[in-house]
C-alpha cells in the first residue's frame, strides 16, 4: 500500500534549504541576528504538513492506513543516516579527533530517541554538535501517536474543517501547558524549547494545513490577491514580531504559536504560487538539491562547525563558517549517495 511516487509538492525542498541555512548560520556564530530555533520550527511545520498530506492521500484511496508501511517508511527515512552519523561522531570522539567524552546514558538517550529530555534533565556526555538530535526525538515521539489520531478522526467521519479544529485545540492545549510551566512553575527555557510536550504544536500546525485548505489538494477559498497582498504580509509581520519581541516569557510561550500561525500563509503562497516573486528562488535547481540533502546536512553540520573551530582557530568566523559549510555539503552528499539514496530505492519498492 502506498501513494504514487510521482507526487511532488513544489517549493518544499526549497523551504527545507531555507530552514537548514537559518539553523546553520545561527550555529556558525550568528545566533544574535539569525533565529536558529525558527529554522527548526519550519522543519516541524513542513514535516507535519507533508506527512499528513501523504496520510490523507492514502486514506482517501484505501479508506484506511497501513501502519506497518508508515512506520517502516519512517524507519528507513530517519534511522540509517542518523545511526551512521551518531556512530561516526562517537568513534571520532573515542579516538580523540573530536573533543569531549561520551557517557553511556547520554549515548543511549540519542540512540533510543529521548535525547531531548536527557538534555533537559541531565545534559552532557555526547559528541560535540550532536545536541541537534533533540528535534529528531520530538518528531519521533509525535509520529508514534499521530497516525492513530488521524485514523480515528477519519473513521469518525469528521469533516476536514473539524479535523483542523481538533488540531488547533491541541495546539492551544500545548500553548496553555507552556504558559503553566513558564508563568506558574518558572521552568528553565530548555524545558519548553526541547521537550516534545511543549513543541509538538509546531508540527500540528502543519498537520492542520494538510487536512483543510491544503494548497495541493483543496480548491482555493480566497482570491490570489488576498493571499499575496494581505495574508502573506500579515504572516511576515507576525514572524518579525516573534523575532523582535524579546521578553523571556513570550519567547518560551506565545512565540511558537505565533510562528505556527504565521507559517500558514507563507506555506500556502509558496506552494500555490511557486513561480511568483521570491518564491521562484525556492524552486531553483540548486535550492531544491540542497533541500534533498537537508536531513544529512542537519545531522552533520554542528559537529563539523565545532571541528573546524578546533582545528582551524587561526581563521576568522566567516572563513571558518565557509569551510564548515563546504565540509558539511561533502559529507551530506556522501551520506545521501551511499546511504539515503539506496534506502530510497528500497522504500519505493515497499510502496
């Protein structure tokens, strides 16, 4: 059981590229001016939108979901590159090529996908740069349960609008939980930034777009002009506000919600109008190619940045960043060619 391999959503690979570059620039030393966390939020939204769209197409065709196929696809997509990079980082650390020490509990937290909670409550004992694995844990936790929720909503014959409302209510519940943690218990920022229970709304906003008003599957309710000249600018203004308003409490509560709402019109216009304005850049061949490599780039880039800083301290930050980017591309392409691409062929056969 599966969906057509020809199904392709314009602009999404370009969006992956933008998300990765935001994360990379922040990690490369520009975190004061580049909101690296927002890059992860874009990845979350994109993941929720894309995977829910795939599940929706599958249910529309077969009136059920094949959970075995879904989780097998997830395993083949995520785990081979992840475990390769994890093992490579651990090996280089043990051999002394990378600084730091590996602690078994920390390593197990990464290997078993609860690294986000380990980072919150314990921390340390991992390969330098591997802290980015927290976001993979959030996604894995989310997708352990989400297909069952989506199937239940479809079996209950809820309309697309009611499905969307369910996801929005869940997003509101996550926001309220963040507010309780921050305003009521005064928790540290790491608790709300890394934890699955406080960040899954960023994925849910993408899921909500996929089930109702999906720009790839549903008819357009509002005019092109309204999207381009009104809703898109509102989304951009909301994003700018979320970046510029620096209150700690706001940053760890309402920021993620506002960004999720703001991404709605940005994704809709990027997908509906891929040849309009700056969205054309998302579909340039090199942008789409980087997007294809984005997962492996995300896995390796932070460790590479630390390694370059360690071995080439004589260069300034700009040169170090450029070298880090080139090395990251080289490693990501090798991982894609020798690990990801062969696995993609297996996934296609299984579909």
